[in-house]
């Protein structure tokens, strides 16, 4: 379903609020394990997506906030699934010929959080994943998430036909899609923060109420990855990060900001075992 609870046949299934599909119970998964969730295929299943013209307040200074104070229009986008491009319906003016290449992704993917505290909102993100809105979580990516409860209880949703870094509108091109995924269980493995692996990069995701805090969490998560999986010393980690760190702002529209630290696999391939 899309973020409003509408499926590929334009049927409303929920009241909205970023509904997720799940939970998927992963047999034999126990707290202290990690799920490796492989995104096999993401297939758009309808020809429209919803968005808007708002800019997230956390990304604006005072002048821009004043200039865009009347931006509150919903925008429907047409999705051409044969050419895999999209454009705003009724486009006119400077956008008369405007179109963008589509790149389907999942904004929401996570496991159940630690038992005890109130359940995490589907609009939120943190160490168990959730509404991460990292636009590299598309077909071919692997997402690593901690297991906090028996069976892990994996959820997926918040499908986007396309999203720029930061999700500046507070929405991306929100739509529904068919999802094919597989899961490997990595027993007795701990991670500090969600991880994503693509064909070219490894990426540690950090979340916090500020971009600064999210950046620190992402750096800590990557240092943890390099320590545990690559057996690097603190000095080696500092040297690698100094020449190889690539930071991206994944999310600024929600309660938690998201920052991603990526390192190219081609750089890590030069390390001695």
C-alpha cells in the first residue's frame, strides 16, 4: 500500500499513516541475531503517485520559509511504467516538459523494537529500522536489521516511485508496488545501527533528532561495522574514514533526521585480510 493505505487497485485498505505490510515471522530468529533482507524486485503496480510542494521546515532558513509560506498543494504524479518516468499531472509553465526517471524504493523497512516501551510509530525510525527513507533501499540492496523479539517480526512499506535525498517534501512519489524479498538469518551477530549494502557501497544509517546527532550515529555505526566485520584497528578505521567516508542526508522530514555514511566496496577490497 502507499502511505495513505491505498493499494495497486486504488482500493483503500487502511486509514493511512504509513501502513506497513507484516509482520513476517522469521523462523528461528531470536534476540541477538541479525536479519539480512534482500530486496529482489520492486514493481510499480499503478500509474499514479501522490506528493506535494511543501519543503520541510527543518531544511529551511527564515527567508525560504517566508518565500514558500503558501506552498501547501497536493500534487498527483503520472507514472509511465513502460518508460519508467514520471511527471506532475497538469504540468504547465516551467514544468511543461518536465519528467524524471523513476527509481522504486522502500521508505519503510524494520523489525519489531525492544519489548517493554510503547511500540514505535510507523512514521518513526531508529536502531531497528522503520521509516528510514533512504533512497538506496531498492532492488538489489540488502538491509541488515537487528532481531529484538522471537521471530524478528519484519515489516515493509512506504513505497516510493522516486525520492530525492532528504525527502524534502515530507512525501516522496508515494505509491503502491509489488515487493519480492528474501531473508537470511545471521545468528549471534550484533549491529549498532541499520546497515545497507548495494552493489557499490556499504552504508551505515544513523538517526537522531538532529542532523548532527544522526551524523555521529552513522559514523559510530560504520566504525562498528569496520571493527567487527573487517577487523580494523581504531587507527585503521580513522584512516579509512578520512579518505573514504561519503555522507548523505537520507531524511529530514520526520521526527528523526537520517544520515548515511557510505564507503565504496572498491576501496575496501584493497584491505588485507
